[in-house]
C-alpha cells in the first residue's frame, strides 16, 4: 500500500476507536502517515496521548484496526515498541543514575547487549549534545539536559520511528533550537521518521512537513502544512505611517475587508490588481505606506482557523499551554 | 609563548606597571593579550545508525534483574542504593552468619562442657534450624523485616515518582515481565541473605564437626523443612513489601509501612493474647503465621493455640492479596503521563 507521495505509510489506522468507560477518547480515527516528520496537534484532552498509547500497542483499542511499520497494533505491540523510540513529555529518568548509565539501561531494556548498549549510549549522548556531561548524575541536570537525555534514551536503539511528546517543554531559546535542529537532522540525515506533538506551532513548523490535528478524539486534519497554507485566503499586509484609521476607512469604502492591528492592516488578496488598489487607497487617504507585502500564513494561523471552524474557543496556542509547557514561568 | 599578539604599551609588562621603578607620573597601563580568542566548533553533530541485533525477551528481563541486584554490589551503573543501606544489609548478612562463627569456635574447643554448650546453643537441631530462618530475637523481629524494608523501599515507588515506568513500558517490556523481574530481584536479595545464610549454617556444621553421610541423611529432612520455611519467609515478605512499594511514590513509605505491618499486627495479637488468652489474632500477623507454619514443618512444639490450618490459609491469603494489589497497581503505571 502506497501512501501520498508514493512511499509506504509507516502508520495506518482504519476506524480506530477507544473508549474509557462511557468516555470516547478516540472515535473513527483514520490515518495514513508516510515517512518523514509529522506534527500531532490538538488541545489538551483531544486524544493525542491515547493515540500514542494505541500506536505503541500499550492499550487495547475498542474498535478498528491499525498498523505501525507493518505490525498490527492490537497483537504485535512488543515488535512495534522494539522499532519505536518514545520520548515522554514528563520526566522519565532515574535521578540517581548518570546519563550514560541511564541511556545504556534504556538500550538494554530493548534487548541490546550491555557492550553494544554502552557503545551506542556514548554515540547518542554525543549526538544530543551531552558528550561532556554524560558521566554526571541526572539529578544535577538542567531541564534542557534532561530533555536531551530523554531523547538519547529514545534514540539508543536507532528506532525507525521516533515519537516525541512535547520535546521542547520548558526549554530556553538556545536549548529549544538545538532540540529542533537535532530532530530535523534525525529526519534528514538519519532518514528516520519523527512523530511529534507540541503546543508550540513554531516548533512543529520548523521540524515537520505534515500535521495531524485531533479534536475531541477525531482526526480533523491530516495534510502537508504547505497544502494547508495554500488553502488559506492570501492577505496583503500593509504598514502605514499616520492615518491608519483613514486608510482603513478608505479601504472599506473600496470594498475590502480589513483586519487591523495598530498601524498594520491586512486585506484579502482578491487578484493581481489588489496591490494597485491598495496603493490608490493610500493616495486617496493621504497616508504613507511604509511596507507592503504578501502575508504568508503560518501554522498558528492554520491551527486557529481550524479551531475557529470547529467552534473551539482558542484565541492562540498559548491558551493550550500549562506551566509544564513553559517551564513554570508563565503567569496563570 | 611568543610575543606575537601581545601588545604592551610603553614596553612595560603588567608586573612592571605594578611594581616598577618609574616616577609614578607616567601613563602606567599595560594591555596584555589583545588578540581575540579563536572560536572553534564544539562538536560536529552527525547521526550514526546502528544495525545490531536486538536480543529476545530473556535478555530484556535479565537486564531488569541485573539492574536491581547488581546495584547492591556496585557503586555505579545500576540501581542506586544508598551506601548506608548497603552497609546495613552487609551487617545483617554478617549477623545472620554469626552461628557459623560459634560453630567454628566450638569445633576448636576440646573442653567437653563448652562443646556441649556450643552444640546445644548453635548446633544443628530442629529448634536451631527453625531459629535460623524464623526465630530468636533480634533476627526474627529486626533483621529480616529491616532487610526487606531496605530492599523494597523505592523498588516500584521510585518508578512512579520519577516517571521511569515510561522507560520500561515504552519498550517491549510487558507489565508481567516488569512485575516478575522486580519480584525476582527482591526475592533473590532476601534469599541471598536468609536462605543462603541458612545453607551456609547447615553445611558449616557438617564441615566443622566432620560429620558423615549418616548425619546428613538424619538431618536432611529437617534442613529441607527449614529451607521451605525460609523460602516462605522470602516469598511472603517480598509480596508484602512490593505491594506496599507499588501503592506509593515514596521509598520511605514502603519501608516504614512494611515494618508497621510486621510489628503492628504482632503487637496487636500479643496484646489480645495477653488480655484474652487467645492466639487466634496471630493469623493477622504475617510473621507469626510463618513462624507457626515453620514450627509445623520442622516438627517442633507450637507456640500458638489455634490450628495450623488457620496459619496456612492466612499465609496464602496474605500472599494472594499482596500479589493482586501489586499487579493492580503496576497496571496503573502510565507511559504517557503519571
């Protein structure tokens, strides 16, 4: 079976459902994920964690079927978990162990012999940037180093698919960039697939070329980010100097729907003549246009638009974050 | 170091500026090493694939077992046991081998009275074999419960506290394997102290006294009965200890709760016996049930009035309840969130 783009899908699901008592956690999930980097998005409680557990073969599904790397998620969970690396969202490290011992033990738990696991632990700890700190106890690590150690644990047996649950949780800018770069490199250089959930759209956009969006246990979108961005109406962004209200009025008079934030205005790009009409409006309103450009919608816009269409009250992805995502520095 | 890159204004070094013989009116300043340090690349990140073979189920299970048992003997690389815990366990091991020392001393003595005394006190007989695994304060009421408390504390609760259950269950480790290997690890450590010391005690008596096959044939049934009693102690204490470890996030809770269960039930039964002259409440005390069964196995007079069947059922029930609790709690260990 070939998925989109001609490559064999690494993950498939047909009418997958999971109920916890009367609560429907996943409903009629149909998935076909090709190799590469895929972002799994959705508000808290949407069913992302349940989907991961189903894909790892850890919980029995109520209905439907699915495969990961060709293995049945209902009966071949152990084979799936042998070929998948899972990086949990929360702390999953023994603080009393050094990173090298922790990663080696993670390798041994997959079935690597101790000598191979030790050698490989050195390699992956260098890969995730912990080469010089690998003999330090994990209890002395910063949040960023712990995240890197978790990634090393997930990569130790060179899995075909890496599942990362909020990999940039609580990281500062520098550590976040390194983590994203490492994930990108794992896909591009290591030729591995990454399934990544995050509330930070920028992170997903930086690493992934596709997204799967879950809402109330259902898959609402699974497309390439590029394709989704193309579907969103193009806008022209205009920065004016003085007379922004006059400009807004003039544009509305000429039939444009205007969205304004201070002296930045956005109008729908109707056709090739829109730019000319905007400049004419500026002349009429007697305002200086300092900058005019075609606005490229990002993943945040796509996410908010989809949420809006689904009727979810989400003003921004920051609404979905908790202190755990922000490293505890966000005022609630 | 060459002078290239070091620009000393006025041909003075920093030392000369500080301690020089100038008149103090000249511009006394020195600039040392004006060149910027060269920034190099810290490391080159590159993904290296691994094409080795993964071992079967027993390799994974053995890794869990080794991680928990080797930690007692090695300072790093495996599960971390506090040095004081390791020291205490070592002292308990030495204490449990004390009768071996006494047997050795007895074998050295040529005094008939002393030999007889040592033989009665520490020689091989039904009472002493029972005492080695189940009796005689403080071994019965201090050493074995303390040993169990030290070993089981944190065995499962640490995984719940640190989220390390995800390390196991996101890999091809089943909950059955996880529970079985943790159980086996604790049982082997307890067995190493309790059963091995019993075995050493018995064999050293034969060696030191130069006993022959006839003695061995005579005492072997007693030894096997005591061995069964010792294994029952190991199994029951492991079940209770791990069940308590699985219901908490604190390693201290498991340890303290285990000691409380052992001492609390015994104390309660003792008070009831003192007041109402009945030993029936000893069926609630895991230690007393095991002691009663051990007395029955070794064929010595029972300290308890109630029938042996009550104690056997109680031991079975305690084990069944603890294993049920343990499996239920291990089932609740999460991978994605705890």
